[in-house]
C-alpha cells in the first residue's frame, strides 16, 4: 500500500542535471533538485525574504537565492552565506520507476 | 601576549572581518569600535521593509550579542577622535587610549549633505543608519506629501516604500536619468516608467533653487520655477568616504583610503575595508571605491584573512541590487566600457537584462525583473566576467536558452 506521505513530483527526466524544478503542493512550494549523485528537495522559498528559489542558480551542492545571493546547501539546508541566516528545510526524496517522490510530513 | 586587533567602524565590513579573524586566530583580542549604540546590522532593509514596518530593529542584526560574546568579539560603542599611527594608539572622545598591534579601518561613508539655506537645511532628512530611519518613519506618520531629492538607489527605494504607504511622492533628480552614476539608461528608463505607473512624480534635469518653510509645510522652488509643496523632505544625494579622522596623518587618502589588493594601506599593520577603501582591483587593473552590501561583506572577509596571515587577493566582481516595489534590479561588473550591447528579454515579468561586452567578453550587465527573475543570469554573468569567457551574443539574447551552459567548469 502506498505511503500517503510520499507525494509524486514528476518524472526523473523533468529535471536537468544540476538544476531544479518548483513543485507546489497544497499551500506550500518546494524545490526539487537533480544533482550529480541524485535528487533532493527543500522548501521553495528563501528564508531571508519571500522569494522563490526556483529562479536561483544551482552550483554543485548549493542553491543561491536569485534576489540577494543568500546560499544554502541543498542536501543539509544549511545557510552558507548571508544575507541568509536561517537554514532551509529539507525533505526526503525517493525515485521509483523513474518517478520522483518527496516526503512532506 | 595576545595580539590586539582593533577595528574602527561598526558596520558590516567590520563584523565580517572580526569573525573571519576569530575563525583563524583563537587567541587574538578583537575589538570593534563603533559609533552607533547598535551592534552591526543590515542596512538594505532600512529604506524598504523597515519603513514599511515589515521588519523591526531586532530583525536587522547580522548576529546576536550572545554570538559576539561566544566568539569573544568585543563591541565598544565609542567615538574615536584621534589616531596616532606613530605609536599605534587610538584616542576616544572620553579620553581613553587603545593600543593596537593591527588596525582595520572600516569607517564606511557618510551622507553628502545639501546646502540650501540655514532655515531648512537641518530639517532635511537623510537615511543611512537605524536612527535616521526611525526619525524618518516617525516624521512621516500622518504626512501625505513627500519630496525626495536625488534619484539614486536610496531615493528611489524610499519613494517606493512611501508610495506603498499611500503617500504622494515627488522625486527631483539633477541628472538626465535616474541612478545615472552606475545604471545604464535602458534600465533607468524602465524604472522611471514603473514608478510613474505607480503614481510617483519623477522630475529629471532639475535643481532646487529655494526651499521656504510655511507653517509646517515646505514650499520648494525648482530652477524652472516649478513649485512643489511638501510635508517632509528626504535627500539621498550620494555619500563620501568617512576619512575626516585621517586627514593630515601619514595615511594615504585619495577618494577614501588607498589600499592594495590585500586591503593593506601605506602604513604597516593598518588595513582598510568596505566603503571607505579605494582599493586596487586586479581584474580591472584600476582603483575603485564601492558602496554595496556584497562588497562590504567580502572586502571585510578578505581583510580578516590578510590580517590573520592568509594572503588573499580581493578580486570580487562588483555586484549590487536595489528592490523597489516588487522589482529587483541587479548590476554586475562595470557597464561603461563596451563595444556591444545585447538585450535579453522583453518583459519585466520575465526579466530584462542588458549585457555590455567588449571583444566578445562580458564587462558588465544590468537587469530588472519581478522578484528574482534576473538573479540567476546576473550571477552566471559575474562568473563569466570573472573567467574572462568569450561568449556568443546570440545565446545571450535568446531567453529560451539557459545561460548555465556558458560556464566552463
């Protein structure tokens, strides 16, 4: 029986390597990333100001906010560079039959 | 004995230097001497979220007092009135003496002031620090008509904030475009149009001839005899490096404190960082003085490394931003040295960027978009400029093509 906490995001080929897509579910926005070693997910809004990270730059394991260049580690959510101070929430991701799922709760 | 490091100035550059020094040196005595009663805080929100009451004082600190204590960084609220470079001594207003082994000067810049007439000069508001932002906010309560003098970042950001608080804004700029010192006219024209669509009156090419106070209002006469009635006047007409303390000393000054690419001044063990420093930029092979968030931070970090004995060259590509209404403007590099201009995008909603190229290499770019729409491409541009990459301008102008692919790893 499917675990209801795993939400389907889309197919693995919907994200290019070292890139991300935005995923909205209920009232929340997430970012799902494809890095060289797999898929990851974080909250979709920067912790500094309410800006969508979907327009940010993914470099190696980091996402940089497009508005003020706050940087977060995608895997841990850690805020690495100001003006970002608060960490970004991260979520478990799994791939099943070429589909990406994230566990939100 | 532990090395005594003093940092003169209590802003962003000072703090980042202090924390970097602590990271590399557990034992040094690190003291920041700041003229404000507040520990270092972020200035960009002062003209935006702070005026809009979306953020308060406590939200602005870079780190808490507890963090400073844990990292053993002393913050002393004091005014230094004399620096004795011969004997390495700083003297404060209350006649205390501080002896340093190493001195970092991060005194920033101060507001250029208007000189109109003595009756009103002291009643014109400026915005650089928290106290001034609080004064403006308080004074603006219940006032409707606001005159802003100066069409640079700060004037336009205040215009945007007060417009969102339903005030009537007139903005007077002496130049023939907004943000003329650094922003290309293509982007400046878009910003002007946006402000006008929001109801702000933007007046270019005009100077203030006279200001008269009538009861609680001001009558402003422009050089073409236009009259403006205002309840409050705020000016943002640029800034000058804070170097008064060093005039007639052996510290080399020229539009700020002259430093090399390692933040070193002409005096041994004396460094400078941030707005106050006119530094040598190795990539552009010239001296420049920058006033931006990114520069204050990175230059402070670089000074901190060099003070810690880690020889580090400062070669950041300049980058700055301004937020007005829901627009985000970003500039990277330098946009006044080019032989080709390439436009990317047609709609502000998706972001519009102008690239300035010379010999097929990007020297600078300036973009405007809703929220963060231009951020990724501007960031990629910084990297391309840094690496001196030859670029295909047809790819730059095609918004359906991602620019990531231009970055060579």
